[in-house]
């Protein structure tokens, strides 16, 4: 099975790791990583997003050991539009979170318009932080939690613009 998922992954956290784990359980994985131009447009809160090459490096470091552990192949590809790679014919499944399920449904509509089979939308639930709220990159960047969801009240966050 060929599995797709996509995101900005800045920074990678335990919620992302749960998505990756499920993807590798199902098959070979292609991760669409938002381009530098697309990444800010996909944010719900204005914040600085690290450059593509740094995000790609960190993503590769997460994916390589998982691929090896599951005896799977993986690839990271640049996403330049929100529907990204998932509209391509070679995929069988799309890993989504509860809030991105609607995007997955839209991708299946586009696939149908092109005469392609729908993707199996695999919804992976959020991972809760120490306070019971979901782990998110936005919360990590704001300094509220770390990548594992531990509260970090003494940590300062990353601003909305590139640090000097």
C-alpha cells in the first residue's frame, strides 16, 4: 500500500510521530512537506516557520528509523499547493488528523473528478499534552509545551517573524 500524508512539521512532535507510525504500519510512505511559500498560508496563527531545508532535515531524522523498523520505503516531497501529492494516482491511503479530514475529503473529490479511486482516509486522533489539550506545533512555538506535551511555563516562544 502507498500511503501519503502532508504538513509543515515545524517542529515535529509526538502528534506527528503518531501519524508517521500509523502510516508506516500501513505501507510505504510519501510525506508532502509544505514549501516555504505554502507553509505560512496553512497556519491558523501567524508565526515564523523555519526554512524548508531545516524542516526536511528534521523530518528525515524522524522518518528514517521508522521506515527501517517497519521495513518500508519513504520519500519526502515538496508541497506547493494544499491538495499536494495526494491527488496523484499512485496512492491508496491518506493519513489525516481530525481537523484535516475535510481536506482529505476534498482530495477525494478532486480524485473523482479525474477518474481516480478515492483514498482510504485514515484518521489518527490527537495526542494530549500534560494539560489535556492537544499537542500542536503552534503551542510548542508559543512556548506553552515541549514536543512531548510537557508544560514549559518558563520557556519563551518563537515570534511571528524570522529571528535575527
